[in-house]
C-alpha cells in the first residue's frame, strides 16, 4: 500500500471515531470493511462494491425514513468516499478521494464542535495538502505552511469579525432522537413504545452561577394536561405567552443559567422552577405553566434563565382540564377503591406503598403496554409509565395533575462550572396542585431511586435491559475522567465564545466604536480588493524568482562561506583544478579544498544523498 493510502485511511478512520454519534452502524461497518480490504490489498469486484453500497444506502431510508437531512447527507458522503477508495484505479480516482475527504471533514465540523475536532481537521487538512503536492511532483516545505498561515489568519479575522451576521442562521437537526431511543419528546406516547435504547447524544450545556444538589437537577421542558386515558399529547391550552419585562436580576437563593442547545428544540429547557427567561435582548416572565415554546421559524439556541429550585408555582384557579380522565366509570371506581385516602399525603403514600408491595420494577425494555390496565398488570415500565399512571390515579382521586416532560440529571464539569445534559437524562414526572401550589412528584424515585440519585446518564451505565448490572470494568479511572473533563471545559468556553459572536454582539461592539453597520457593506469589497491585490503581487514576485537546483543552492552556500574568509573565485573556477586562495594556509585550506572537490564530484554524479552530507559539512565551517 502506498504511503498516501495509509494517510487517507487513517484520516477516514479518525473521522469515523469522532463522528460515531452521527454515523449509522451500517456506515461504520462499511468503513471498517472497506479499510480492511484496502489494507490487505484485496481487489473487490465492481458488482460486489455496488451491492455493498446499495445496501448501505437503503439502510439510511430504513433508519431515518427520509433522504433529505444533514445527518443522512453526511452518511451518504462518507459511504461515497469509502466506495471511491475501494474502486481506486486511476490518478483521477486519487484526486476525487482527495477532494471527497476535504469535503467530508469540512462537513463534519457542522456536527462535531470540539477542540479535538479542530485539531483533527487541521492535521488532516495538512496531510491531505501535502499528499496533493506530492502527487503533482512537488515538495511542500515548512515555509509554505508558514506562508499559508500568514495569509489565512488575517483573512479569517476579517471574515469572522467584519462580515455582517444574520439573525436567522439555518439550524441543523443534530440532537434529535431516532425512534426507539431515549430522548425528550414533547408528547408522551407510551403505547407505541416497547423498549428504549441508550442515547448519549448531548442535548444541551448549562453554565450555572452556583452549585446545585442532585435533587435540584430537574430541567423543565413542557407541561401536558390532556390524555386519552394513557397517552399524553400537546394541546393549545398547554402553551402560554410569556410576559415582557424591562429587566430582572437573580435573587440570593436563585440560580442564573446560560443555556446552549445542541439541536433544534420545540421548547426552552430550564432548571425548575424558572421565573425569568431572556434571549436576544428580550426578557420575559413565566406564568403558571413555567414553560416557553420555541418558534419554528426562529429557533433560539442560546438563552439565559433565572430559577429558584426550591420554589413553588402558585395557581389559585386551577382548571377542569387537570381532572380529565377518559376511562370507563367502572375502572375509575375500582382505582378509587384500590388507593385509599382523602388528602394528598395519604393518597401519595397509598400509591407508593402499592407499587412497592406489588413489586413494580423499572426497565428500559418493559414490552408494550397499550393502556393503563395493561401496565398495572405487567408491573414494569420506565418513567413515562409511572408518571402517567400516578397522574391518572391522582386525578381520579380528585387532585389536579399534569405531566412535565424534560430532563433529570447531568454531568457536572467542576473545572468550568457547567452541566452537560445528554438524551439519556430525558425524564417525565408529575406535578400535583395542592393548596394552590404545583408540587413536584417523581414516581420513578419510588421504583428506581438510583435513577434520581445518579442522574440519567450515570444510571444508564449501570442499567441493563432487564435490571441492574454491576459497575462496568471498562469504566475509565478517575484520573482519565478528570482529564476528559478538563479538556471538556475548553470545548465549552471556546464554542461559547464563538456562538456569542452573533448579530446582537456584533451590533453592540460596532455601536461602541460609533461605526454604522451599513458601512460594512462598503468596506468589505474594498478590503477584499486589497487582499487580492496583495496576493497577486506576492504571486508575481514569487514566480519572477529564478528557480535553482539543489546543487546550485549548495554551491551558493559554499560561496558565502568562502567570502567570509576573504577567498575569491576566478570566473572559470568550477572548471579549473585550483582556486585563488590568497594567503590562506594550513588545515583549514585543506578542508575547504576537500569540500570543494567533493562538491564538484557530486554535481557531476547527481547524488542527492551525498549532497546532504556535504551541505552539513559546509554549515559546520
């Protein structure tokens, strides 16, 4: 295998490892098989290549149910590059692989926003450019890299700070969960799910201004009040318009949060219990729902929230919608008789005792429960099952309830004071209206207390499909976890700074400089013309230089050493047996004459290896 092939395969392998959360299993399998066959120099027939490619392409439709999607596009592009590597036969194929890999690693930067990927991208780009120069019969020297950087840095600075920002960038759907995976969904459609697969995809990051306990880590998404007797769906009544405010500051016991969403979301996630939310210089107060929906045409990935984890949501009016239970009267009567009690504490205690006594269990693969009765008979489920069941029981007992869909838990980075919440932390819990206050009730804590104590991500690591497992032997030691966390803080800080350079930030610093935004549209073409003029001047100057051979370069170096010693050369010195050494005598004269004779011999023999040895001798003079 050629050296160039090893570099390309290494880049593709590194790309697949970094993008494993976006690439599907068929794509990863195709990459592995393709690189193995290329490494063993096994030629794959055209028919076999096409069958493999068509099978992988078909898997995308099965996985995503569509072919027009950024993640699908990245998988398609990756498979096409692998296919081209397998069928590489001509020089044209080598160029196509080069441009395909450049496009692939560039597209990956839209999904993987870490400093690790920035480093991978930079190294891969330099390796590919170096190979491209080699394929053209040219050498890429260090000074070429330095020169390119000298041009790229000011141009990048110009593009980043002076190009006008837009208000509505096109968002990608990274972070959306696939069917059958753990993740947040605005609806709670339980009857359509028989099992859930772990999903480590990041959902959002939160920078907090004070420490939180594990019991505080309830990240509110949306509330649900309407159900069909088992499943819960969004309704217009579950949305409310926030109240515009002129300003707000966090109180002594409140927590200020800076959110960064990884993908498009239907709602703003907030730490319970949110009071104020602000974005794009707008500040809003939240009402009884304490939720705020995102607008489809104006998705907001960054915002700030002020919450009080120990507060209660006041609601003196309530609503009949919080008591609606579309079940037969016979079933309602049976449920009411099963769970005794009149006050909320009595009913809550009765439900908890019943679940524990009847040995209900927590599982990610409970099988399908089509209705409330089936779940009570099966006695196994996850958070959605228990939240729905408890909410219905409380309603039948006359206590208004609603479901809250969001996240519970998070991985705390103590180096940068932020939480990273993944889709594995997705959770559903209950809120009950007691004494004109909405009180949080999490039935999952009764059945699987470790789910709340550890958080979703850590709990999933120790939970199998049917029950609890021991601690994994593959778990990284504490030192490596701390190292990963330390690197994670720089990812967070770096990309937080990048994302803060939006339309409003640019408008703010331009205003401080008393610079009108519309002036940019006049200055940008002028600066581009200046850059192009400088670059054209550089190219002309570069190509005007006379190219010299490596032998002439060593001769010039030898001339400079001689001139420092006062030695002159006659016009035909290269063809004569003697040089004009003036008054130089002794060992130095002999050494110089020896190098001179070796240099003449090497120049006629065209021996580059010997030329390198002579160059070293001359530099030591």
